[in-house]
C-alpha cells in the first residue's frame, strides 16, 4: 500500500475512534438531539464550503432524492440513535457494538445485492451476533444500559442499510461528491432538534463547544472525505480490514479522555463480535451470483 493511502486510512480510523468519547463529552452539556444537530451543522458548513471551492455539481433531482433517503438512515438515524444510546453506554462499549456493523451489512448484501456467504460466513455471522447479544444483555448492567445498547445496535443496522443501498448510486456518482451531499442532506432532518438549541449553546462551557466543533470538523467532515478517498484508491477490502482496530483505539481514547473503561463482559462480547466479523469478511464470502440483465 502506498504511503498516502495508508495515511488516509489511519487518519479516518483515529478520528472515527475518537468520536465515541467526543459524543460522551458533548452529552455532558447537550441533549442527544442537540449533539447530533451541532456536530452536523458544523460538518455541513465545512463540506458546503469545500463543495463550492471544488465546484462540485449538484446531482440530478432524482439522485438527490435517493441520496437524501439513504442519508436519513446512514447519517440522521445512525447518529441520533448512537447519541441517545451513549447516554447510558460508555464510549468503548458503544464502539464494540458498532463493530458488528459489517456483519449486518453482509447479511443485507446477501439479500439485496446477490452476495453469498459460505458455511464459515454464516458461522461467523452467528458468532458475531452472539458477541453483540452478550454485550447488550450481559448480566450486571442496568436496564438503562440495555436500552442504550439496543439503540446503538439499531444505529449499526441503519449504517449497514446506508452502505448496502448506496452501491448502485456510486456507479454513476463520484464517491466524493456523494459523501459531501449525503452529509449535508443527512443534516436537514436534524433541524427538528432546533427548539432549545440556542439556550444550550449559551449555557455550555467552552470545552463542550470545542468538543462539538472537533466532532463536526474531524470525525465528520474530514474523516468521511478521507475514507471515501481511501476507498477510491485501494478498494473496500483493504480499507475495511483496518476497522477491526477501531474499538481498541476507541477504548484507549475514552480511557485517556474521560477515564472510561468497558466492563470485562463487554470486552469479551466485543472480542467475540469482532472475531465473527473477521471470519465473514476474510474467508466467509462466495462469488456473487450474476444479477439479471447485467454482470455480477
């Protein structure tokens, strides 16, 4: 792998891993809805400026509607559910649940994109989902934790829908353009959280504002762009393999930033979930079946 591609991937993973702790920091002073709104208003301003400087074309109306629909799942609902979940779930534990997302993506791809899993792939899927169940339903945690964990699991489902159904659009839209318009369109439904937002802005300390601006600029605007650029350079197989280290980094960052550590049971469940993901994404897939009217 060339140094530039490696740099793009490492920057993305570091910023995404730090987002879990950043969200928890924001939740100390803002409601979950306002954390979402604040973060993506900042990201949208940055990306809109970038699009204007680079003179990105506005997609056709039909494609714009499709991007908006997908973004409602992969940007709006994903981040809103994640933020509400992190009210009661530590940052490191949240990252362990999200780590099972690729398995959910693989299941959706087998249904809608003609992709197939072999015996190891199906076994890995069951192993991974068992690990997530261990985190979500593990003994020793209270009901609020379980509810929060289920919300985060829901966010993993939403982001999987986003990644699976964006593939047909990316065949005719530049991935970088798609990313910019997707984040901007995904921000619009978050305007529902505007009531009370200005009051929280006035009351929040400088450190909370710094955390939110950091989330908007780096794990949102910049990291989504670097991820898209890395995908274009080396493909999804190589880039997604680096996601396996994200929970480890998220746990370390949450410990250094906020003094948070997941429970032993959560770590065990996370290790099981990641092992299943690795099995599915390395040796668990068969060649896709040819789709009617086109190639595989």
